[in-house]
C-alpha cells in the first residue's frame, strides 16, 4: 500500500531534503535524480514523492502517478543525453532484487547501445 512519507526510507529522506541528491526533475508528485552508483553514462531514477513501497504493493490509486512517471522518462532521457532510446527497469521485491523499498524507475542509457537485458543461459 502507499503512504505519505516514511521516516526511515532513504528515498523519502531525499524527497524531504534530508539527504542530498543530484536532481534531474521535480514537480509536485515526482522527483528524478541521478543514481549514486550509475551502471551506464546516463542513469537516473524517477520516484513518486509519496511513499509507495514497490510495484508489488501498488494499488489502483497509485496508477495515475506511476503512469505520469513513465510518461516523463522520454523527455528526461532526451534532456540527459540519451535521445535515441533508453532502458527502464523497476526491480521489485526479493526476486527482483529491489534494495530500496520505495518504488523507483531506473532510466539507463547513454551514447552507446546497452548490453542485452538479462544474459541468456
Ligand atoms: P534497486 O536495487 O532497484 O532498489 O536500486 C536502488 C538504487 O538506488 C541503486 O542503483 C543505488 O545505487 C541507488 N541509490 C541508493 N542510495 C542512493 C542515494 N542516496 N542517491 C542516489 N541513488 C541511490
Ligand atoms: Zn519512501
């Protein structure tokens, strides 16, 4: 389920300004900032300001902001230097290896083509 702000959540703390972040975009309901440990030349993430734990917990009431976050990725990727495409990843829960339990869309790209998504066995 979704709440408003979680005291100990690292991304809620970024939203509240308690932890610094290199911001890419902000409006009343979402925030985008560079990943502290980028895996490609462009790597930022988009989060809702309101605490939503994961896609696994998302409910119908979260659909609007989640959709608007996705719809913002193309514009932000163009602005951040990956105009010819990019990859979005939403790691979810234990199986998806989600480390930060505040839903986030990774937006990854750069001048060069990315490796294939999940290596085939
Ligand atoms: P995930 O495994 O999808 O939960 O990814 C969490 C991501 O958050 C990782 O890529 C981290 O590098 C990133 N991260 C953790 N703490 C911070 C922070 N304070 N500022 C920016 N990115 C962070
Ligand atoms: Zn949070």
